[in-house]
């Protein structure tokens, strides 16, 4: 088995499901996480647990300080994480985050001679981030094939998005079927240092509703008094 | 004057000319450099000198360790910098480098509400890197406009490449006309800690020939015994 894939792994519910899916499809998984100055950097502990549980071929955590540019409630402490639904693109949007992450994944894919990059974006139950839409992913793939030596030499690189058309409940159902233990994962934007969730941020609300709709018991550990 | 531009500034000849060009066009320049684990990190001193000489609005140096992925003579000490011309894409190609750099520039541009990113790529006198070609830049621009809140809101972001059709000699002629002091810049891939050049790497050979063809005295300081 020689198919290699770079899989973006945040340590959350979606990216963990994607690791399981890529492995089920027979890929050797090279998991890539980022220490980008995120408020909820405890998600990196979750990423390490997931990488270990799946025994991936390699797990890299690359530091890239997006606090240097700021502009998001996740990377600027002067902004608060919203706890209610709002119209439009929320404050938790991190400018160009997926573009930065995919770019480093692209470099690593080229070094590994991997032809596939997996990312857990969904355009169904999502927060309205522009860099989660299928038209963005298609444009990224086209650019990536012009950017690299691999592309110039006629080897096609694909950006795979197995969750793009799935609701959160469908993602959870898929993960359960693939044996994912969601107790390992952290989705909350303001998880405490033990990885316990606030229950009210965008990410918590989507996750909670997902478990309810999927009819799966929610294994999330919440802040004391929340749940 | 409210036009802002993010300008990628390595500290070399091309990007310095681009800073001069953007300023001549009336942009407020936000210069962006990367400490990416490059062998020739003395170029960052040159970037600081250039940013100061032009009194740019702001100069950021963002650390992003591309040694974590390796795959280039510039970011892997086990590989040597070639000193003779070779066929194809040379070993100094850094996988996805411009894609990574442009992505962080894109994030900063969005935070600044800048609608222009300048990059000093040329498809004439260049080393054959895929991410210096006009078709790559066009695809990047298209992707960038789908990636961002700015793009979604209908504000067009442009990737400007004022050197794309210029030979090295033409770039130098343009810079001289704009008052650039090329003595501030460092292009060599293996410059010593004083910024002195080897004279024989890809980058030195292109630069040297450029000054000759432009009929401009070469202000480059070379290693003792070289020149």
C-alpha cells in the first residue's frame, strides 16, 4: 500500500472523522496540525491523542503564529468568542486560515510525493466561513496544480473533502461507523486547559446539535455546571 | 492617500525593486518577510535595511519554519546549493514557498483591508520555479478572491507582479530609475553572515549578468577572493 495522503488534523470532530475516512480508504496518513496562536490550543492535545489512536504514519505540528496578523476572535485576545448565533461571517473567522494551512500541506505533500490532501470542511452545518465552500476548494486545487513541480510534471494533486456535503449529524454517523471515539476530540473555541467545552460558542452549538440529530450520546466533557 | 498594499520583501534585488515601484505608484506599503529557516537568513538584515530606507508603513517578519517539511537545498542542510546551471527545476526550489508566503500576505491584507499584494516574481530571467509563472499567479488570485470575507463581499483583491515580463537587466534599470540602492540588498543563496555573496549560485549568476547587461556597476559585496 503506497497511497499517501496529508490530512489536516485540528483535533476536532470533523478532522478526526476525515483521518478515519482516509485510513478506511487505504491511505497512509500524514497528519498535519498547526500551533497558530489559537485561543483553544488545547485542541493540539486532542490532535496528538487522535494521531496516536489511529497510529498514523507521521504527525507534524507546525508553529505558524497567526497572532502576528490577528483579525479574529480566535487569535486576538481583545476580541471575545461570540456565544450566540449572528448574521454573516462570524468573528471567529480567521483570515486566510485554510489557505495558509493548505499551503503548508501542499509543500509537505510535494516533499512526500503524496497526491492527496484531505481537509474536513463542510458547506452544510458550518459557520459561514468563505474558505469552507466547494468553489473555494476547486480554485485551490487548480492553483495547487500550477504551483508545484509535481503539477508541472503532470502528476495531479487532489484536495479531498469527504465531509463537504454532510451535515454534522451525518459526519458523526459516518465517524461512529468507522469506529471514531469522539471523546478524544475537542471542538470548543474556548475549551479550558483540560479540554472541557463551553457549550455555547459556534463550534459547540453545531457539535451538540449534531449529536442530538444523529441520536448518538454526546461524549463531550463540558465546563463544570454546563452541559 | 489610502491605498494600502502588502509587499513580499525577501531583501533581494527583485522584491526591493517592487517596494520602490509600489511606493512610486502611491501605495502605503506593508512589507512582509519570512524567517522560514532559509540557509541565507542574512537576507532578513537586508529586508530590514530596505524597509527602513523606504520608510514603509510597517514591516513584519513572520517565522514559519519550512525546515519542518524540508525538500530544498535552501531548507535542508544535507543538500548543497548548486553552483552550475542545470536542466529542469533546480534543487533550490522550495516546495510551495510562494503559495505559503502569499497565503500569509492574504491574511494580513484582509486584516488591513488592503486590496493589493505585490510579489517580485519574473518569468523571464528566473530559475524555472513553477510558482513564478503568470498562470500560477492568475490561479492564485482567483482562489484568493474565493477564500476571503473581502472577496465574498465583492471587493476584488489583486496579486500585482510588476516584474513578471522584465529581464533582470530591465528590473535593475527600473530600480535605478526609482532610486533603489542595490548595495542594501542580498540575493545570494549562501551569503555569509556579513551578507557577502558567493558569486556562483543560481541567484548570484542571474544577478551578476543582470548588472552587466544593464550596464550598471555591480554594488554586490562578494566573498573574499570572489568577484
